[in-house]
DNA sequence: TAGATTGTTAATCGATTAACAATC
DNA sequence: TAGATTGTTAATCGATTAACAATC
């Protein structure tokens, strides 16, 4: 069992946030950084930052802090920005289009190498220089090209079958934009986006904040 | 301090998931449900479900379980599906388009009442029957129409100013699709989507899963 | 009444925060 | 060397799970 230490999902979900802040600091030409400085920028405790980073290694130096460029590279390596993940987008609707046009992904190690749809009007066109192919070509394409991740932006009623199809082809990573939770084999990694869940949490918090404000006003 | 009991974000983030599963169960015409049955479907413990629900009230009945329709309505009420939140989308790019076309939102209590952009080619057109207006019209629009939530899908370099502008107009809810974390006043509720964070977590998990598989293979 | 399942209290587990010795 | 800040251990806090009495 390799490293022994199990890293919690809470820590993992914070990594991309560190990555973003470090990227911004680099752009601001800031060379060094203490955990306290970073904690103030991010609104978390310095203790948490040091704990998180020390899950992966001692990237700092006592009395000095962290070298921004070095830490940025280390966090990138942990996240796999050097892996060159090859992705295909299934569903060339608005969401598929939006994702195909996101320039951010490439810089983070994700390359879009194909888009698939069933609409004959879309097939053959290019979105951000990526060819849109018919779903009938999917199997051949995956056999001829290494694909790490399938990004699923198909209508919800097709999601289960699409997920089964891509996993049958050996694709092990799925980024799921449908509201359905995908329960797949233990060897497949799924990340669900669930936009309406996010919006509903916003709605809840807004409602509660209003209630709070009402009470405060009432107390005067 | 009204209710006293503070509800944790972990619980709140699970609510939309309960809502989704209950909605599916309703469609399957299932009338009653025990916490154990739901726990098996959702892959969480029955204990957690009962704890979560009891933060808001006793919706079940000993010896019987929960009435699906009733529980669905209660969870909906907690989340505010009856609030009719009025939303505007700022940025009519691919992401703005995708969100304007999501039919799911209305059913969950969120209505899109306007879209704003600066591109003269887009201004005046309609997306899913919602008029696209110029950003110059934003202030007047917000003064004449009640707006609960601004959905920000503008390019990252404009995000801070756009957020300042909408909060200055009194909008208290922000759904932020830019990679920048918005740190706004205490009276504003922000929900960040950060798509690339989600993708990076997928990349990390995929990389680790592969490492795991390698080791297992090596052990044979 | 007997069986089932909730609501709720208590026990456990894990994550966050605090503290401080190590060390640059 | 003195000052600063890490890496890491210990203490605290909160969330999840287990257990069971209440009750339908």
C-alpha cells in the first residue's frame, strides 16, 4: 500500500484553489510567501495550509516561507497538470460548446481532442478547431486515439447509456454535467457537476440571509 | 437568534441531492420510503439521512417511514423552490446561452428574466424567449424589475467590476462562473462554480486511481 | 399486540486549529 | 546569533455513525 497516508477529499478539493492563488501570485511577480500571508488572501487558517501541503511533502523553508514559483509547480505536479489528459466532449450543445471554447483547460493539462454529437447539422463542423464527429464514429475514434476523459453534456435521458458506452470503451474518467448521479464501476472515476444543485444552495443561502436580516431589523 | 440550531454547510449541500432522488422516486410512483431504502439508493447511511432531515423537522412516522410526496415538498420548501427567484444572466456567451436554455431551473424556483451583453450583434436577440439587452440598460432594468440573483458568465477580467456593479444595484445573490473567488460584503451571498477546479479534481483522482491499479498489478 | 422505523442521544471518527520544537 | 516560519504533534471541534427508547 505505497504511501500509507490516505489523503482526504477535503484536502484534494482545496488543491485547485491553492493552484489558482499561486498562479495569481506569480502573475503579480511575488517571489516568496508565508503560510500566514496566503491564509489572509484565501480566508483560511495558516495552520490548514501547512497541514494540507505537508500531506504531499515539505515544500517550505523554516524562517523563509515558500517560494511561490516552486510551490506552484509542486501543486501543479500533484494535480497532474503535466499529464496531458486527452478529453472528448460528448454532446455539442451549448454546454459542450462552452467547454470546447474554455482556453483555461489546456493550461491545466487537459486537451480536447474530439467532440461527438448525433445532429447531422453539427457533424463535420469545427468548434474551436476541434472537429465534431458523429456518435457512430466514437468507437473507432477511441480505439485509434488514447482518451483519458469523457465529458458528458448529453440530455439527461441519454446519460446512463452514454456513460455505459464510454466506460465499455475503456475510458476511466468521466466529467458528468447531467443531473443524474452516475454510479459506475470501481475502476472508473466520476466527477459530477450538478449545476442546479449549486444554484439551489445559492437559493437556500439567500433565503436564510434574508431571514437573518429581517430579524436584525426587528431587533432595533 | 431565532432557531438556535446552526445548520452545517455539509447538510445544506446534501439537500439538493435529496430533492433530486425524491423527484425521481415520485416519477417512479413510489409512495413511501424508509431511510434505509433511501440510503441504499444514495449510497449514504440511513443514520445520516435521519439526522439531516431532523435538522428541519420530523417528516417521518415511526414504523412507516416517509411519505415520498410529502418529503419532496418539504425539502423543496426548505430549499426555497416556492420563492420564485428572479435571475439575470450577465454575459451571453456559450455559458450564458447554455444556462438560459436549461429548463430545469424554472421547475426549481429560478426564473431567468433578462440577459445582458455588450456585443451589438447579440443585443436585441432572444435566447429561449429571454431578451438580450445591452449592459447600458442594466441599471434601469434592475430598478424597474426585482432581481434576486445575478448569474455572472463574463470573461474573467471583467468579473470583479461586474460583481461590484450588480451588488451596488442591490442584488444580493451571485452565481459566479469565473475562476476568480468573489469576496464581497457580508450581506451578499455568493456561490462559485469553478469548473476547472472540478476538472482538476477529476484529473487528480484519475492519476491516483491509475497508480493504485499499477500497484495492484505489481502485487500479482 | 408485535413489528417496523423514526427521532434523538451517545460514541466514534476525522478534520481543523493551536502550540511549539526544529531549523533556516 | 536572533528572528521568523516551517513541519509536526497535541488539543479541540464538528460531523458521521451507532444504538436504542419512543411510537406509529
